[in-house]
């Protein structure tokens, strides 16, 4: 199974912490005395210690180069719920978000299914390593206008799923200038923030906002979760962090439809408040992911298969274009079926990520 983005290499550290901190759970002998307090109704804003711990973890993941206000932390049922809530807050049915390609196919579900919002592609190509450029953004915006589609925002995924790349500071500045010039919102999905394997390190949009003259903070919103950085997709801990007071207020009201259980909040708050554990986890996770990345890319290199140069996320963006009989997406799917049925590896074809060029595959 190489098609699921699950971060499992450091589960031993999590399990060790659980054993050493039994009071963190109300399902243990040591923690059961707090069962009633946690089981009854709580403030829908979330436990204060939970919001504070998540804010501090987000800072730590970003190298303590930025601060986050716990009062702006809004809970959601995973990043899925966070994206949908933001789409409801920022756009009307028929409006669109620009999205650089290739992009995570779950966005088609998360932002579109119940909101009626459209996703309009910003076509990025292998000729410049799928970099997001000012020219590509302007071209997509122009095409949307020509199609009478109202663009309400730009959605970026940094680090990228499926590319495993990070956006550099100048690109982030260009993105901020673009959304300010167009007066549209920017949704930054940063759920892989702690998975940077080496230098250059991950740079959050929150780090560069003050460096762009005239930047309107009200247009910037961050989606985060603990599904990838900690490997807890089953916990359904999603976060909206918005610099817009109105969005925070409305998203918090909407969060009652997708809250994180107080039992989970209590456990997470205790774990993320342990600074020694957090620092050790972040360092060892990056090291283990880097080892897997190097092992896999080295193995591919031995059979002359190249990959996009990447240094984050849980992915390899694998170039199998030379194995296609014809440069078509039909032939890409034929090759994919061979990999699935004969090689017995579950990888994902590039067309499922709206890639503009056939022959690319994502490997987790």
C-alpha cells in the first residue's frame, strides 16, 4: 500500500509517551477520575488548554519564527471539515478557488460537494519543476474571468501533496501580492508543515505576511491538522487559523457540526504541552522520513527511474513518462493497471491529481 499518506515511522515514540503519561487519557485507571468533567458538555470553542497547546505546536513546527493566538484556533473534524467550513465562509455556490496543479484530489470533495464552489486549475508544468509562477496565476485568473466565473480565492498546499515540494519565500510573496491585487482570499493548507526533510526548511505563509507591503491580513487563512505531522488521521483533529475576525467568528459557530471530542482534546493538550516530547518527535520524525525518502529514491535511481526533487511531505513524485507507449492519460492508466495488478503496488496516477502531463505517479 503506497497510496495512503500515513505518517507511521514514529508511532513508537507516541506509544512510549502514552505508557509514561497514563493520566492524559480518561480511559486509564490513572485518568478515570476526570471522566465526568470531560464527558459532559464543554465550550464549543474547545478546551482552552487544547487551543493553547495546538497554537504552541504550530509555532514549534515553524521553528518558533511566528506566533499564533489560541483565540484564533477553530476546531474542525480533520482538515476535510476545515476546508469545507472555509469554503462556506468565503464563497457562494458557483464561485471558484484557483488551485495550482497537480493538487490533492480530496479538494474536489472537501471544497465542492456540499458548497457548490468550483475549483479552477492554475496549470503548472514539469519544465520548471511544477513551480507556481505569477504568469500561471494571472493566466488562470484571466481564463476564469473569460468563462464568467467569479474567483473568490486561491488555495495552496504547502508542502505539496502530491509533489513533496515546499514553496520558497519569494513565491509566497508573489502569491500574497497576487491575492491582494485581485482582492481575493488565500487558503493555505499547511498540514505537512513538520515533514520537511532537509534544507531549505518549510516557510509558513504567516512568516512572510509582514514582509509584503500593503498585505491585507483579513484575506489570509491557514488550514492545519494533526493527521500528517503527528500521524493521527483517525483522531480527526482539524484546525482553521484565520487572521479575519469575521471568519473566526462564523467558522466557530459552524464548528459545532464537526467538533473534536473532548477526550481527544484532553489527550492532545497533554501530549503537545510536553515540550521535550514535541522537540524530540519533530526531529526524529524528519530523520526517519528522510531515511525512507533517500532509500526509495536511491532504489529508483538504480533502475533509472527519476523523481521530482523534493524535501517534504510523505511523497515521491515519480516520472514514468518513458514507459508510456503514447503520451496520453489513457496510456498512463494502462501503466497504472499493470503496476497495481502485476507489480502489486498501489500507487496513484498523476491524472487523479489533475496533472497536466501524463506519466507522473505519486508514491507514499
